[in-house]
C-alpha cells in the first residue's frame, strides 16, 4: 500500500511538472511562453479596487478550470491617475508580459503601445470608458473593453427630449493625461442638436489630485452653474470621490431642490451600489442610467460570492462589497486574454495573440464578448433608475435599437419598438420629492454677459512664421497678422451660426504666459500653433485639433560611400539615359538606311549589318566612328546630332565632377536609446511640454537638453555638433527640414501626442462651437485644402537629385536640340524611303 501511495504521489508530482512545463511552452517565435499579465489600477478609488479583486479572481478561475497558470502583476497608481501611461510603460519594460489591462484611456494605452514599439508589442486593454477612434490604427494592439461612448450620449439625449427640456448644462471631470476630453462634449452637443436641445454651458472639473482646495473649487463652479438659465445638469463622467463631494456641496447650496434636475451617466450610476448611504441621501431625485448585465446566471453568482468575500477581506473599510460593471469588465478582460493565450499555446500559430483576442466570441459576466474595430461590438442596454431614499427605483430600459421599454423581456421583443417613454418610465421623483416634471429653466431670465468685441491673443514671437506672422506696415501704420493658424481660425469663424466680432492682439511673451492670460480671462481666446497638452488643459479649454502633430527627431545627413560604384550614372536621370540611348540607335539606323545601297561598309550579312548599326551609333558619342559616309544626307543629319553630343557630354562631365567633389549623405544613425546612453546633447524649441516629455517620458537628463532660439540656430547647432538631434513637433520639423533639405532630415519613430488647437477660458461656450466647426471643416476636406494652399511645406526641388543634394539632369534643358536632331533624322529617313520607292517603281 505504501508503495502504491508513493507511486501515486510521484505521478502527481510529474503531472504538476508536466502542466507547468506546458504553461511555459514556446510561443510562435520559439521563446518560452509568457504567463504574466500586467495590471494598472488606482487602488485609492472604488473602481480600481474592484478591478484588482476581479483580476485576481479571474486568474484563479482560469487555473481552476483549465490548469493554465497565469499570474498578475498589479501596478497601483496610488491616486496618481495621470501617471497611468508611464506606469504601464515601465511595467512592460521591467518584465515580460502577456498583456496589460487597466485603468488607461484609449489615448494612454495607445501611447504605451507606441513607446513599446514592434520589438515589444504587448496588447493593451483599456477599461476606462472614453472616446476612442472610430477606426483605430491596426498597427496599435489597443483594445477597448467597452462599447462606443456615443450610445451614452444618445441615451442622455433621449431622456432629455422626452421630458421636453430645451437647455442643459454638462459637467465632467477631466481624467485624460494625453488627450482633450472636450470630444465628449462635442458628441453630446451633436446628439442634443438632433433633438433640438441646446447645450447652454459645460463645466470641466480638473482631476481631484490637481486641486489643492477641493471645496472652494467645487463651490465656485456650482455658483457659476447656478447663475445659468438651465436647471438641467448632466454629470457625464466623474470619479466616485468627486461625485460625492459635488452632490453634497450642491445639496448644501440648495441646488438639490425645487426646479433642479440632475442626470448621471453610466460611469457614476453604475457605482450606486458602492456608495455610502449618506452619499445616496444627498442624491435624492437624481435620474441616471447604468449598463445592464444579468445577475441571475450561475457564473455571476459564483463570482459575486468570491468577490464579496475577497473584497471584504482586503478592504474592510468599504461599506458595500457588491461588484459593479467595472469589476465584471476587468474579469472578462483577463478571461479574454487567457482564452486567447490558451489557443496560442496550443500551437495555433497562424494568428498572433492580438488576433486571437480580436476574434473572441463568448458570454462574459458583463455581456457578450465580441470585438469590432477594437472595441466591444454588442450594443449596450441601459437600465434607467431614479434615486429615492437610500436606494433607487428601476424605471425601465433603453437601447439605441428599441428606445425605452419597461422590462427586458419586452425590450428583446421586435414588436416593442413603438412604446413611448411615458408608458415605460412612469412617475419620477425629482429632487424636491414631487413627481411634477420641472421646467428645467430658472424662474428669472438671467442674462448672459456678452462682450461686443472679443480679444484674441496671437503669439508675436512665433519661431515658425508660416503659422503666425506679426508684422507692421509702416506706410499704412497697421499691424498685419497672417499665417496658416490665422487662416484656419477665420475659416472656422465663417462656419459659426452667428457673427463673431473680434480683434487679434499680438502677445509679446511665451506661449505658456499667453495660455495663462487666457485662463485669467485677460483674453477671450488664443490662436496659433499651440500644442494641446494635459497640463495646460487644467486651466483652460482646448478646441479640437485643427492640425495633427507628433514629436519627431531631426538630425544631420552623414556622408555615405555605399553608392559610389554607380556614381557615373547619376549626372543624368533615368529618362535622360533612355532618351539618349534611343536617339543614338535611331540616328545610327537612319544613317544605315541612307548608306546601305551606296556604301559597302554598311553591307554584309544581317549580323554584320546589325553590328555596324550599333557600332556606328555609339561610336558617334565619342566621335570615334571609322566608317566613311558617301551620302550628303547622312552628313547633314549628323551635324545637329554631333552638336547635341558635344553639349550633352560637356554637361555630363561638369555634373559628374560636382558629384564626386560632394560625397553622398544619408541620415545619421541616431536613436533615442543611443542618445540617452551617450549623454548626447539634444535641442528643442522652448516648448514647455516638449521639455517635460523629453525629461519625464523619454528620460533625458535636464543638463543634456538645450533650448534653441531660431530655425537658423537649429541648423547651425546640428551642423556644428553642438547638439546631436533636435526634437520638434512634426509640422515645425517639416518646415525646418524643408529649409535645410540638403543638410537635415527627419528620422526615427513619431511620438504621436495630440495636435495644434485654439485656447479658450474654461467653460467658454465658444470652445464647443469652434470645435464643431473644426470637425465640419475636417470632414468636408476644407482644412486639408487650406493646408495645401496656405501651408505648402517648401520642397528642395521637383527634379530628381542625388544623395549629395546635386540635381540629376533630365532631358528638359536639351529638348530643342533633341527635337532638331530627331526632326533632321526623320526627314532624312523619309526622303531615303521616298527615293527607294521611286527607284523600285521606275524599274
């Protein structure tokens, strides 16, 4: 018996080792299979805590059901959500990961993927519902574990249009470090416009981590909102902490009473079950919607039991341990990776891991996991709720396909698409405790202050005058402000549905000082080549970008001897060589036709005659032909040909000499890693965001970064070796390289960041209108046309040039001589043919 037990124990150990070895099987590139998933969450927030617990449970469930031994390595942001991208990047660099999952916006996830590059391509799954591209770039392995946010905007619009409110105010918390969250306002405004509703105002709260005095900031913003005409407030996106402070302060200020309406979007409403009862009490009368998911399935119930037990153990200070949709999405994300990794591990190498993930199709806890355009494809169903007492009433459901329904069964019925909201939602208890629908407007008409003329700041000292140029006309004594950015703004203003009167005022100071002046409302806006950045975004509002840009590297051209062997061909273009060869053979052929009957040197066997034609043709190029000519026509047609050859050979000799004296050049072989490791000096144009990005993201030392004052100084510093590379935004870099195209070039990857936009004070309605106009001009191609017309990046030459920068010469300069020589040969040929046929006819 002991022997049997020992044998059984040995078999068990071998089985465990076998399973472990299988978990480390080779992937499609032949290396050991990676089984670690990186997680980036903020455990200072309720959502981050739920995501962490859900990920841990998912890994345990994967092992229990399949034996696949996955592990997670969680990076806690500790309240610093703006560092999500850098944390994810450092996590991917410090260890080999199967994938990264976490609290990253799509833009942050895309940035991490771009910084990793192809050599370390790790799929990144974003769990934060936010705006993502309609058609994401396929080269980026970034997946959004949520549906398109436009569904939420349409649900809000449907609720507002039913209650017949005409004006609304939007509130949201800025939580994106690398993008402009104004896009969500644009989506809402477009959806409301379809229903004939006006977005009167919107208010952006900075992330709480940026606020030193949270109470004062929230009270100041609510005072602004209280003085608006609309009493309908839509809370689009917010952390649980800000939502709590916002509603408590609103209640304290009397903004949760008669006449007021509050609507919360999915991200806030989905956390109702996680809120403290005192917070829920301060939200009385709020109407909201949250993503529906089934809570009656066996998988969910098993998960809920595990989640509650583990969540209470790790976070006993939390009042509620019920999981929200955020936990379910985190769980489903791990399951998606696990299923895809298992397929890859089973030697299904025809697809990469990201391709297996994109082809996922299974029922998850949060719904159907099926991806299209790198995001969940299933249209969401939202549950409409009304907060009453210490909990909420379930009013019904909404989807883009069926609209409002009062039960999920009817919602799934094709016969239900004509039910009105009035028959579905029933009575709603508003903040004043009554069911009478508020008017949604202030009792008194509070006028809006309007300036007669807006003051628009423009940078007076822009380095790149193609964008903004400020000059003074002494004769007319007027200041002229021109450039691509100015033209774009003028075109955008023409698209507005109302006249905009403004004066452009040159601002003599840095771009940061100009932005600060706008935030302090010294100016109503700023126009120029202003980079959209997150740190400035805390003070002001950016428009949508009117020109995309990314950070690129500019280097000098280095000498390259690799093409010297074919240098003799480069004085002329390919077209010139072909034309010369054809003209040479044609001239020789015409001479042969004329001389064939009279000159024995042009007779003989067919092979000999062919050789004579070729020899005579090409020997004329160096005047080395030995055959004597008998016909006067032959001599006459060769006169322009010899003159052409003389000019062409002289030009060839001169151009070849120039090329030999100027060795060819190629871009310097410099990359970011080499620049960092060698402590090489680099340059930038003084943009504060560029400096921050070079130091914090690309990890350059501050002492190695040089500020360059002008375009000419960039060329001098690079050519002299004072700096090894310059970092500029791509539109600026194109202008620099175009001016010094024979000495400088762009190289390396482009760090896609944002773009150029216009600046407005926070909460300015003009920002939204300008953004909508920019989108309109972008979609109809006007901006592209304007860029081509007013910002044509200068080109070195349209002619083909050698790597030395010296032009290869085409047929153009010799076209008249070619025509004369060809015409003479053709006339001689026709005359010879005519004489031949005459002689034949005479016989």
